[in-house]
C-alpha cells in the first residue's frame, strides 16, 4: 500500500531532479570566456531565444509544471494510451500501410471503448489519406456499432438499477 503512494512521489522527484540538473548544466560557467563586447543583436536566425538568466525561479516553475504534466500522462491510462496512439501514427518514420497494419493489430487486442474509438478514427484517417474509402467506412461503421452496444448496455444497467430500487421500496413497505 505504501509503495503505491510513494511511487508517484519518487517518479516526480526523479524527473524534477533531472530537469533541474539539465537546467544547471545549461547555465554559463563563471570561468567561461567572456562574451564579446559591443552591441548584441540577439540570437542568429533560426536559433531559439535563450532564457533570461535573471528568471531562474520562473524556469524552475515551468519545469515543475512539465513534471506535473508528465506525471498526469504517465499515471492516467487513457491519456497515456492516446499519446502512444499518436506516437505510433506520427512520431516514427514509417509508411502509412505499415502504420495501419500495426494499428489494426492493436485494435484487435484493445478492449477499452475510448481507445478503440481513437484507433478507429486514426485508421479512418489513414485509409482516407491512402484513398481506401471502403476501409475508412468500415471503421466508422464498426465505431457506430460498438458505441451503440455500449449505450444499450448503459441503458440496460440503468433500468436494472431502477428496478432494484423499486423492489427495495416495495420490500420496505411490507
């Protein structure tokens, strides 16, 4: 039980320490060569603007915000699944047909409706991009059928709960 509570704290601490160490390494060394004298025109074109050195607390707050966001991503299964799906589709240099095949295999193994919906929509987009309209249509139809089944189950469960409540009230009156 203590491990469950301590794990997010440990992960947050490790990520925060890593970010702070990275920030510290990026700071100019006191023994470094002084900058050239004369007017400074700012960063060269295409170069990011360096952070201003007089705002270290702002940088630390920004890093801690990133750690909090990372913690949310890592410990929320839905968010993590959605990010993984996006990475499978966009982050790796692969052809659309290979991505579609991998996502089809993942869809077969996935049980959660929200993630299945995201997979169906992603596959629809891939197939549309490839000009495979019929495959895109099949994914939209499958999505409708799966969601309808979930809605029907929800309504049935709600009706069953209502029947149980009515039965308890009748039993109470007897």
